[in-house]
C-alpha cells in the first residue's frame, strides 16, 4: 500500500510538468507582446512591454522562454489581470476559498444523494421507485446546469423569496468588509463559526441552498446510473446468494455485502466528476452572483485577459491532478485488489 | 460454389433484434418524435418566421439576399412551389441568421400578434431566435460530433493497431484530456483565437475526441481477440489487411451509433458557452444567446412581480431542455438495445 502511494506521488511532478508544457505550448500562439502580459506585475510595468520582452527572453527559443516562464510561475508571479486590476495570484488567493467552499458543499450532498438513489433503484429493480429514479436521472441529465439554476432562481428566489443569492446576507458581508467579523479562511460558513456567530453560519448555509440543489439534480444522475448497474451485477453474484441463504437480513445483504463492492466504479466517476464540477461552479457563480473564480475568469476570457485565463488554466490543471491522485489512493484503499503495475 | 453464397444471410437492419428492442421501448418513440419535431422546425424556420421577416425593418438584409420583395415575402416563403422557399430552406444566406430587432428598446415585450413569443431583452424576436437557433443547434451538434469522431477514429485506431508504447502514450494523453474541464479549455482557446462559434466548435471537438479514441481502442482490442481475426491471420493476410478488412468494420459500428447520440450533449454545452458570452456573436440565432438576452429579466421588475417577463426565459430554456431530452431518451434506448444486460 505504502509503495503504491509513494509511486503514485512520484508521478505527480511529471504530470504537472506535462500540463505546464501544454499550457505554455498553447501560449506560443500569442504574440510576444501578449505573452509579456503574463509576466507583468503592475500597471506601470505594462507601459514598458519591450523591456519585459527582453527581460524574460520572450524573443528567444521555445525552451529558453519556457525556462524563464516556469521560474516566474514557481515564484508565484502569474502576471497582472486587467479584469481585477491586481496580480493574478492575489485575485486567485482572494477568490479560491469562495469557490472551494461552494465546491465542497456541492460535492458531498450530490455524492450521497446519487448513492442513495442508485441503491434504491437497484434493490427495487423495475418497481415504481426504480422507474421514478430512472426518469429523474434522464431529466437531470438533460438539464444543463445554467438552465436549472435560472429556473431555481426565478421560482425559489424570485417567487418564493426563500434562500438567497450572493454568499450571505448583506449585513454580514458588510461586517466582514469592515472587520467587525474577522476573516480567517475566506469561507463564510467556517469563518462564521470561528467568530462564534452561529447566525452568520446559518446565513451562509441559506445562500448555499440553490447552488447545492442545482448541482445535486444535475450531477447525481450519473452516480445513480453507475451505482445502479454495478449494484445489479453484484446482487446477481454467488456470494450475495450465499449471504441470503445464510439467513442474513435483507438490509445487511444489500448494504454490507452488495453496496460495498458495487461502490468501486462510483469512485472512478467521482474522479471524473471533479472536472465537471469546476464547470458547474463557474456557471453557478455567475448566475447566483457569488464572487468566486468563475465570476472573475469568464469575463476575463471574454475581455482577452490572457494572464487571468492562463492562471486559471494552471490552477485547474494542478487541482485536477491532485484530485485524481486522491481518487487513485482512495481507490487502492477501498479495493485491495488494485495495485500499481 | 461461389464463396459469397456460403455466408449466412443477414437480416436487414430493420428486422434485427437490436432494432426490435429499440422499437418496443416507449421512451425511444417519444424521443424520436420530439427529435422529428425539431427537424421540422429547423427546416421550416423561414416559413414559420416569414411574417417577422416581412414586418421587421432590421430583417431587410435577409430578404435582400434571398431576392424577395417585402410585400411578397410571406407569400413566397410559405409556398413550396416558389424558388425562394427552397432557397430559404436549403441554403439561407448568413444574414438570415441575424435575429431581427423590433426596436431599440432594451425592455422585453410580451407575446403579441406580430411577435408570437414576445420580444427578449434589446427587442430581439424570440420566435425567430428559437426557430433559426434550431438550425444552429443541429449544425453545431453534427459538426462537432463529425470532427471529433474523425480525430477519435484516427487516433484510437492508431492506438489499437500499433499497441505498445504508442498506445500507452496516446492513452495517457486522453487521460489528461478527459480530466481537464472543457469550459477552461474553451476559455484558453477563445482567449488565443478570439471567441466565436467557430472557436467554440473547434475547442469542443479538440476535447471530445479523447473519449471516442478510448472507446474505439477498446472495441478494436475486443474485436482483435475474436476467432475470425485469428482465422484471417492464419490464412496469411497481412496485419494491415487484417486490420482494415476485418477488425475496423466490425469495431466501428457501435462507436458511430453511440457518438451520434452525443449531439444533444454537445448542443447543451455549446449553448452554455454562448450564454456566458463565449460563443455566437451578439444577435446570431442561437439558444444560448437567447437565454443570455433574458439574463437581466429573470427576476421580473423591481416592483416585485417575479414572473413579469416569463416569456424571455421560459421559451428558450424549455426549447434547450426538450432538445437535450429528445437525444437522451433516444441515446438511452439505443444503449439499452445494443446491450440488453444494462
């Protein structure tokens, strides 16, 4: 097990290097002036681009350029974003906790809901509950995140006046901005609890209802489908019949014997879900007015703010590789048969 | 005896078991009918929107390019005996894809006789945007599936044929492509090449080939392991001949069918990008764009009447969801028919 984890960890730098090469390769389609923008740290420097081009060897060969770019990136200089009027890294540091909080709250309920639905559908195969779950899955599958978000926004927020848009009630946001409430992590719910203010925590949760609900409907369908079919396979296997023949209660057979083994493909899907979730977070931030990474980087892409988009691409590449690493390790822990070749 | 005659007679496709299973699935019928409706709407878009074309001044470039007078437009566009009808249906000029604006008012207007689905934000005609947008949807969907399928077949085929280190390298590349979020990739591509419908289609194709390549490679490896391939090899056929003549034709069918079901998913993604402003240029008939026109009016007016502008967002989102649903119902039924176990 330990060798498996160590070997997998050693792979990580290679993957990251490949991603950085890929992104840098795509940057070569830009002119040197445009590329220079990704090195600039302030507005003053932007006035003297030719100097920047010379300083970072932007008129030299590919690998010389790649070397000086990588050095800057590793030192935390991702350039200056004209969209947010500050260095890219500063913006990312400010907005990453917001998006991370959203993603964490979206991920676990979706996973739990998908697993629950998949189990129910498989146990009650071809019964009414199975049919309902399957129709729900097709419907959820056909609903793009942004469409469902718009519907929920109109009905829940516009018509029923429940939940909320943004991150928390305005008065709390003002208190955070003024410093009456201290910012520790940048995540509203966590900071609310750290400040000892349960009402802030609740307000944060209330504003997370619509984003989480949107994502749950859209993304749990895939988990449900995968779990249902793998559970049906397992339920037909010999050891499950043996367990039943031993006289074990149905519940124990289903949950302890069948689901434990059927869940393995779900881990794979959960890994792929991470890429899908980044997209979901971006759409949700734009529609529900949450000041995270998506709300900054998508307008940045439209305004041709290269440094911002390249910063986001790097960040995405790194987080996806880390998430895949976590999934692989989890995989090895859940299923001891899997080992690293 | 001619060796051709020794082959067992195969039933035509419409009598195969797979097709029977598909036909007996009620959801498949619903999906097919829905899709048929969309095809009809797309084809008849000029006839459906003829009154808007004739009565909105900003639709004049389209009428001019079609070579029809304003007073005769409705008559001509709805008469299949007229050459203009066929020109508009089969090869409409680019200018016809611009949604006509009834006025310069930013506020939406409710459905009326002149504009049956109302006017969206900036006075764009909703009916026009949706009917012509159906054409854009099919165009984007089929083109992206076609391009990515072509890339996927070539690369997946190479991977399955060559095997070894090449195969391993190609599969690692597809790993990266599959785990990278498409939206971020489209953002990079459109920042480099400028945003637009072409860029979005290109970017989507450059992402989606990986899935097809993987699937195709898997099918090739499965087919390669079958007895008739061994038999062909034993008869002395060269590796290339075995691959092209025996493996490829048997492995490609499932991929083609399953990939064609992805049109719906691609259109949903492309619309999302247009909604964000990364897709079609402003005013181009496209569902995602119709939804983005509605963005400021979803919550109604400031006086607290939430569904005041219901028509600006309900029609376009419904259209998009029904389109996705049609393809998914169909795709689900096809998958069930191909693999009865699932």
